[in-house]
C-alpha cells in the first residue's frame, strides 16, 4: 500500500500531523494520527537492515524493561540501532529497583542521564504515564500492566492493512483473555478508530464488564464469533496475571476457545490468523494454525514490529532533533 502524502510538519485539520510528545497509548490518538504512524512505518518495511538513514545518530535511547519481553525489547533495540541511536537496555532484574528504589527515583535517574527517548515496559497500569510526566524526553509505552501496548496495536493494524488492503470494514475477531490483555485494549481502540468491525470473544469470566462501550460486539461462543471473519486474532491465557480459577481447566478452555485448523476451516475459511505472542501452543492456538504458511501472519507481525517502532522513534524525536515543521 502506498504511503499517504502526509509529511513531517504537514498541517491537517488545523493542527500538527502528530502533536503528541509521548506515545503512552492509542487512547487519545485521532484516526488520522494512527494512519500517519502506519504510513510512516511503510517507509521502513522494506528498508535493508544496513541501509536506513541514521536519523537518530547521536541520540541516546534507553529501553527500561521492568517486566520480561522478547519481541518488544528486541524490536525496539533493532529499530533504534537501525536508525543510528545509541541504545542502552535496562532490565529491572539488574537494576536498583531490586534494592527498593521507587519508580519516580528511577525515572529521575534516567532523566539525569539525559536520555533522548525512553521506552518503558512495566507490570503496573499507568506506570509509563507517571514516568512520562517526570522526564524531559519523549516516552514510548512498550506495555504497562493491563492498560495499553500501543506499538503492538500499530503493528497489528499495519499487518492487516498490508495483507488485506485496508482495515476499514474488515471483520476482526479478538479471542482470549480479554480481561488481562493490554494488547486487546490497544487493538480495540486502534481497529475501531480505523473503522474495522470488531468482535470480541471470551468466557464470561475473562470478558471485561461493559466492553460494548468500546464499540465492539461481545461473544461467548467462539464458533458464532468467527462467522464471516476476515481476521482472527488470538490472545494468550495470562496465567501470571490470574489469581483465581478463571477457566475450569486448560483442556476445557482449548475445546471451547482454542483455534484449531478444523475450526478455522469450518468457520472462517480465508481468514488471516494473528497472535501477538508469546503463544501457548495447544491452549489458545494449535501449531497447525500458528505455522500455517498461507493463513498465519504471526511472523509478519514480528517483522512489522520493527518498522512500526522505527516510525514511532523517528516521529517522536523530530521535535528534539529540530526537524523542520516539528518545533
Ligand atoms: N507481544 C509482546 O509484547 O511480546 P513480548 O512480551 O515478547 O514483548
């Protein structure tokens, strides 16, 4: 899909094309701002790893991860390095957080080191906003508690847009542990903003109350939810965030909500299958679906993650780099 003609500094609808200092969530972004970030990501999708312009040369990017990550941490690191930034990773396990340092003191320490951009993952909802309010540089949310994971939603939207030619009017089914999922929340906000028809499916114990207010249709019957789907996005059962018995058993959950090849072929032949990872194979998704050459977009999602994070790092540091039109 060709990028739109939005350029840095272009004024649309009476305001700057992306006026935000931080990216703490999809909430608060206008549809045209989401589209702008997707368009910006397009330029990095096919860029050769050694080739992109070193727009962030001389800038220091700190990735402060207070919770485990494979995909997000690595892709932010690769994205920053491809753009020429000096990338430093801080893992909570090796930090003074273990000695009782408060989040605010950690934020003040990162700020004193004059980081140019900070990427944060934290187990508490709202922690990223708290840090963003304390530091002088742009902050990107790499996932905070159950709140948001905005770059995951952007990479998912980019994957859908490239595979299906657009997001508007596509029927997207998001199935799994909606109650604990920041990915679901950010995806619902992004996909509804881009005019997709979003269905959500979970057992009633894992369905957030009053979810209809987000403009989605809730289902507890996965087969019914999948009817006519263009995209089926599966979510992980987040056992680490569950204190009680939300599902009778993993086997029962798999029978009712697991995506098998047979279920996919019966209910949504032709649908694109997505999963943000990490996957519980044999629980919410079978390997025959996850590894399906034509139907699964899971590795493509990971590839789009690097492009989206390059775009976000580039856009959010433009003001700091004095890019014309971003003062
Ligand atoms: N999708 C995602 O956030 O994966 P990681 O936890 O591995 O970063």
